C-alpha cells in the first residue's frame, strides 16, 4: 500500500466516525478548503481587490467573505457586521450570480445559517439579524441614502457607470469601526481599476484560471487554453493581467474615457445597427447589435451594446426589433453581405413595418473603421456610460484585426451605425429626448 492510499484510508475512517453535524461543519469550513489567496488578508486595509481569470473562484471568494463578515467568523470580523452592500453589473447579476449562483451566498451556507432572500425587497437577512442589500452598477443614484459597514463589488470592470457607482458607494461605507469592501473582477484596463491599484489601503490578490483547474471541466481548460493561451485576450481573461493599450489600435481607453458622458442630449436620429453571423451553431460569430444616435449639432452618441452570442436568426432579429422599440429608433441598419435578402426577411417576420436600411461591405473592416475612428479623434462621438465589451474590441483592433483572430462583431455594428448617422445622411431628423 502506498503512503497516499494509506492516508486516504485513514481520512475515510476518520470521516466515517464523525457525526452528521461535524461533517456539515467540515464541508462548510471555508478556512479549511480555501486557497491562501481566497482568504482575507491580514493587517490594516480598506479595499481587498481580487483579480481573477475566468473560473478562478472569484465569486466564491466574495461570497465567503460576505458570509464571514455577516456571521462574525474568526479571520473575517471580530463581530457580525450588520449592514452589507452587494453591488453587481445589474440587479439580475446580483441575484443570479452573487446570491443564487452555484458559488453564491445561498449555496455556501449550511441550512441553519442560510440567509432569507426577499427578491422584491432586494434584501438578504441572516438569522442573527445581519442584512445585505442589492445594488446595480447601472444605477449609481441607488446608493444615495443607505449606509453600510461592508460591501462586495462583483465584476467592477463591467459596470455601466463604474466611477459614479464606486464614488457613491464610498460615501455609504460609514458604519462600524473599520468599514471594508471586497472587489472581485476579471480585469480590464479601465480608468477606475488603474486608479484603484495605486490607492492607499488596498490589498491585491491575483489568481489565474489554471490555479482552479481541479474544479473546472478538463475539456474547458484544454479548449480555452488552446484557443486563447498567449493572446492579449487570454492574458486578460485567463491570467488576470491588466493590459496596456495596443499601440497600433485605432481606439485607446484614455480617448474613450475623455469622451464618455452620463447621458445623451436630445437626439434627432437613432439607429439600431446589426452585424448578423453567417451561421447559428456554437462556433458562430456573435451578432453585433449597437444602438447609436445623432444630435442636431452633428455629434454621435453610442447608447447601448446589445450584442448576442450564438443566436439563431429569429433570436437576433427579435433582439434588434426590441432595441428598435426600446430606444424609439428611426430604422434598423443591417449588413447583408452574408445573408442577402434573408436578413431583411427574418427581421420583417418579427416586425413587418420596421424601417430597414441594408448595407453591404465592399472594403475591408479596417478601412471601413478608419473614418469612424477619425470621428472619435475629432471628439465628435461619445459613449453614454461604459460599454466594456465593445470598448475591449475597439482598443484591440489594429491593421490585422483583433489579436484573438476573432471577428469584431460589435465594432462592425458600431461602424455601420455611425456611418449611417454621420457619414451618409440617412432619414429626416426628428428631435426626441432620451
């Protein structure tokens, strides 16, 4: 018998002699199972920044920290923290990932400690009276008024209004002896993250995707490493690196940040641009769907990125029509290179009377994108809030395309939208306020 087998048999006998209550305690003892980078840092700190690759265990780290704070567990807090803020990209993300997800707050508690979730009140309440409230990175003003001792911010780099929401949150952390917050996110080189890593009272932990391989499907690890290993996207999404701008990219983060606005003015035209995929199987390109508008002074405003991955024709057509109605758009601008008449036909199956402009690419993507990038350089295009996935594509698009080799579907849709609005003229304007 090997030493490993002997130890396994010994552990099995030990577990067999334990009572059910003891087994539950072991199963839910995070200090026993966590990696060192998943446990709260020692010393005096205000913000714990957990940068992790996809599947690295960030959500579990954040949820366990909140659990430890709410219950006053050793290594987390000397006593239970009574009021906690949970801030995610959207309220749906807070619920589906941070609370109800596989590694969320409900899943990591034994039944006797599990908090009661009231979705309508956006509230979690623990048996000891501690509470956690839900907030969205899309609504900074939702954080006006309440106050907390602790906060968990998830996927900070995907928030629509990261700086505004973060600033509002800091004003709420005013209870207790030492208010603290944890940030769990896959990094993107946004201004707020760059600012955070240089701030005082910060502790940073980094974890790569591969560090959590034991809890990930082997096929996922193999496939994702083969596809993205060594690329810029892989360094960001798998290695948790904060990357600098690509030198030869047509767009740069600092430029986009300078042009970013909280809201758009009155707009004379709004379009929904669609860049449909050729096919709809699991390896298909995404369907780029971008909403943009134009004011009477001739400035462009990118309002929303509603791009879909692996969508069937009816699915993306329905999404485009929904965006058309949501933003009271004038028309849908659809590329028809791959689908021809089918593109307009499938859209009209959803909305027979919708106005559609069909566009066809006769030049390469880079050549089509250059005039639009020039409009940004002239300060004539603004992003309303943060559009992280679109901005990732823009700042990684150079003469050879994206460094990942994938199709820039969001960028293509953006180019079609702004070309129609700012370079082609389009329909008669009508003024409306968003």
